[in-house]
């Protein structure tokens, strides 16, 4: 449904446009967050048409040193991208042929730490907001405003995703630090208790030896 006009839009029209833009932006999202256990490998597959521009972006949110192996292969098995122990990265390529492209995330180098990985795989360019956006005539005032709002909303979504990832990573670091501090505190308490008991028995042994010596001298 397209709303056109050269005048000023009413409040209900703007509200409907904003809702449509939000739905359109959400429908084109291709983000995914998953758990990657230790000594595990997870692969994903995507059918891509030749000449399509694609972008793979990933980031390790939690686990270990926040690193993972990533590998991208074409339909013929050719390696297009390969990185070892990366915390985050982005790779853009143009499909050279039709077929199924495979990209894998590996945590096989880790023996006991599982990871949480986020990736965003974009295939192709976003379709125009209006089917007739590429026409020769200029856009109307409402159409121009819709395009501006659309671009602003995409920027907002990108910023929100970025800050959500940073917040999740920071929370994971804080929880890990809190766990280590708790264990260290428990260890210190145990050591302090052991030292206190040892001091009591040591002082008691001193007085016992003195009492025994006094008894012997008196006899």
C-alpha cells in the first residue's frame, strides 16, 4: 500500500507509514545468534544467484577469549574467506556462480569453553522503498520523507544491534569477573580459617610444653 501526496500528511498517515517501514525493515533482517559448544562446528547454507553482492559479519559475544574460526566456501568448494580465532570481522563478496554457499563457525580448538556467536548474512541489496523510486521524475514530498525515515530507521537498527552486542559482551565479562572474585573470596576465607586454627594449635603447644617442663622441675 502506497500513500502519495504533495501536501502535508496527517498524523494517522505518518503513523501508518512508520509501521510499514518498521515491518519492512524487520522482514529483511537476517541476523542470528546461536550457542557453539566446545569442540563443535556449526555450518549454515544459503542459495545465492550469480552476481549478487553479499556481506558476512560476525562477532563472538561470550565464551573464553571471545574468538572463533570462520570459513566461507563457494558451490565448487573454493574457500572465499578463512580466519582463525577471530573475535569479530566482516567480509563482502560478489557471488561468482549460482549455487549453495556454505559458511561455518568452528570452536574445535577449545576443550571446555562454549561460545555464543552472532552473525548477520546480507544477500543482495535492499529493494527500493517505492517500486517507482527509480523513475525519471522527482519524488514527492511524502515519498522523500519516507525514504529519509527509512534510511534513518536502518541506521537506528544497526546502532541498536551494535549496542546490544556490546551490552551482552560487557555483561558476560562482568559475570565472569564476579564469579572469579567470589571464588577468590571463598579461597581467602578458607586460607584465613586454616591459618587461624593453625595459630591456635601452635600457641596451645607452646603452653603445653611449658607446663610439662615446670612439672618436671618441681618434681
